């Protein structure tokens, strides 16, 4: 699936948030216009602006960035005057996302505070609220990846080298990227210390929108303090793509996310084969009769990629977006050994990638969703 289509699909899951995603279509149009303007200037024999003029023109739009001026000077020296237009628009998009991120974070915690003060702090099931936080985290992650892809496209079309400098000195300093982990951690701590009551078992929930937290496509109901806590069993099957129970007769496969850590960086092992046509993929394994998904993940990873690994944790179940009646049980695995000779050696090539790079290059939507939760 092309990234633009995937971005639209994700954005449409929460219509109220759609306008706050990076306008990828606009950025691609600007890149084509920048290329056209550059070509026209070169054909006319006109010179590019000097570095000082470009440096003075480059507007950060109030975005946080690395201190100092050396990186900025190095960045603009590699760009044409036309390319500045692209970065200025990208800066505007990032500012829009930061503003929305701060607004939604503050709104969420303020509503929790109000509910507690009224003695009526409750929420949907813990499971549903986890999905809300996943949605918010995915919003930030998708926008970060879209910015990376836009920079890559710019550099490819304009034969430039701006991605690494801009990412290290601007993109990695944005609040929606640097603070989302802290926001989610704090939110989960609040939730874990609160009553967990499944919405379907609650009586007397308020329909007043003023008592609800707008969290994308779902709302959290405000419940009177007198509502009794009722025990419940979480549903056995979950579809993290659209939050509905899946049929019990669906085919299950194990999806492997083998990783290794180098310092502070996390790498994931992907594979390339004839079917992938040069696009990295994750290992997917069909379960044999009587085999658990966890055992299948360990076995399949050894057979397909020649890697011995142990399961670190279960990431969750994900409905396949490309194969009907298939659900993936995803596992994070710690790689212990890479064999030089294995069953599929002649057909499979191993490729280690940073997780963010894998998200940007993998095309299977289900795998992207899994990688975002690593």
C-alpha cells in the first residue's frame, strides 16, 4: 500500500483529527513545483541565491530546534532557494501538529482531573482506553514518519541531502515526538490507579457531551459515582485495527518482530525474498496442528530467516488488512544467534533496520501497525 493511501486510511479512523495530520498531498505538490521552478531558473541561466540570503530567509516558524547556527548554515548551503519553500511549509505542518498535540494532551488530563474532583472518575474498560492511547501515539508516530518520507522524496527529486540534517536538528525536537512517551506513560499510570468498568455493564451513563472526552472516534462516558464496580472478563479476541471481536474460525498466523539493541538504538530484522520485490517484510508463520503461536514464531523465524530467538513479549493480535479471515498474533523476540546456513538461505536475504526506518519502508499495513507498538 502506498504511504498516501495508508495515511488517509489512518486519518479517516478519527475524522475529528484528519485536518491535523501532515498534508502529505500538499507537500508532494510543493516538491513538484519546486522542481519545476528550479528547472525554469536553470534553463533561464539565472543563479541561485547565495547562502547568506537563504540563511536569513529560512523561517523556523517558532519551532523548537537544535541550538546554534552551524547546522542551519550547513542545511541551507545544500539547498536551492526553491527548496526553502518546501521546508517552510513543512515547518508550518509541524507547528500545526505540535499545537494539536498540546491541546489534546491538556484536554485529556484536565477532564480526568475534573472527573476525580467530582468523585466520579471512571472510564471505559482498561482495554478500550489503551486503544485510545494507542490511537494518540499512532497519530504522533504516523506524522513523524510522514515528515521523514516527505524529506526523502524532496531529496530524491531535487538531488539534495537535507533529510539527515533536518531530522536531527528540527524534527527530533518537536513536542509531538519528544513528549508523547511521557504523556502516554502518565495517562496509563492514571488509568491503572482508577476503576475499570466495562461500558457495556454500566448503567446511568451520561449522554451530556460536556461530560465526555473527545478522543478521536470514541468518547469516554461520565458515570455517576454511585455506579457499582462490576467484575467482568475481557473479550478473548481483539481486532486492534477496528476494535471489534473477530470470528473464532479465523485463521491465525504468528508475526515475528525480532530485535537487537545497540546502545540506545533498537534494530528490527526484516527479510527480502522474491515475493517481496525488494520491499522489506516481517516473517509470518502459519501454525502447525497443536502448535501455539509463540512456538510457531520461534520455529518460523529459525526456518525462514535462520535466526534463533526467545520471545520477549506478546505485542497483541492484529487483523490482516490484506488477507481475508486471517489474524496475526505478533511477538517481540530477542535475537540470540544468526545462523550462516539455514533452510531458506537461498531464497531469503536478512536486513537489519532501525525500527523507524522499517516503518517507513515496510508496505504491509498490518506489519506497520505492529512495528508502531514495539
